[in-house]
C-alpha cells in the first residue's frame, strides 16, 4: 500500500474547539441526562459530543457529574499521546452495549467528521460507515458519521460508497488514527462495514424506542 502523509493531512482535521457549529446543534443540557435523549431524530442519529475535534484531552460524560476530563489510575489527566481527535467524538444516546450480550457496557461510540463542536453539543448526524476494531480482546465498534446538514459538512458524502471511493484518503486517516491513539498494537483492525450496519447496531443496542 502506498504510504499516506498522515501527519500532514491530519492537520486539516485539527480544528479549534471554538470554531463555528456544524448542524445547528442544541445543547445536551436541555435534558437532565443526555444519555436519555432519543437515539434518532427522523432519518438521522442524535449524537452527544464529548470530545471536540482537534483536542488530545479525553473527556467523558458522567451522570450526576457532567463532562469531566478522564483520569489515569494515579489521578493524572488522561491525554491522548498521538495526533488530536480527527472528528467530534461522542455517543448515541439511549443506547447501551450490554456486556451480557457481548458489548463493552457503554453507549455506542460515534466520530462525527467536521468542524470542532463544543463538549455537550447535540447534533443530528448521518452515519456513513462502521469501523470494527478489537481492543484488548474486546470488539470495539465505532460509527463514523457526518453532520446531517449538508451545509455543515467538510466531506460531501452520503454513504459508505462515497466515503470509500471519493474520500479514501480520509477513510485511511480515520483508520490509522484509531489504530494508533492508544499506542502501537493495542487496537486491531477487524473490518469496515457500511451505513446499513451502523443503523443495525443502533437498533440492536437501543434502550428505548424513539
């Protein structure tokens, strides 16, 4: 495979967190617990952003405490020792990957490719792919999405075919990032799936009907 200048192209994704908002998002604080928001809105996913594009800080939502910087065992702030997040990272509300059914005990993870959005933003997003990884022996599913509003997109894609053929360089950057952000060899690529698979994963792990 021809080498890709990942470190150069990734800079295009490292947007400042105070950039313009992408899909007219509403604040997740509109509800007491963003986990309880509907998982879908019409023909789009609802996504709650925890980590803005372009940061190395690992931020997670904790019920009752809000959005907090993740910490290590020694209490130090957890910072990704790699390139910044290549998109807005968060979760699909009202989903839970039940450990008893082979999940990891968390809501479905989503990476929304686009300009940086503040922590706590909720936006409508269109799934375009599913990245299947193995992380320390467990299956780790990442839904890859773009804003549902075409005017807010940095990639003009609608589906997995568009992503794979017209934007293969971006697809490989996302793959490379997830294979290295925890250190070399920690995560393993299993396969890519399309947007239909992403929707099936949402339905599989939904905790309530929309």
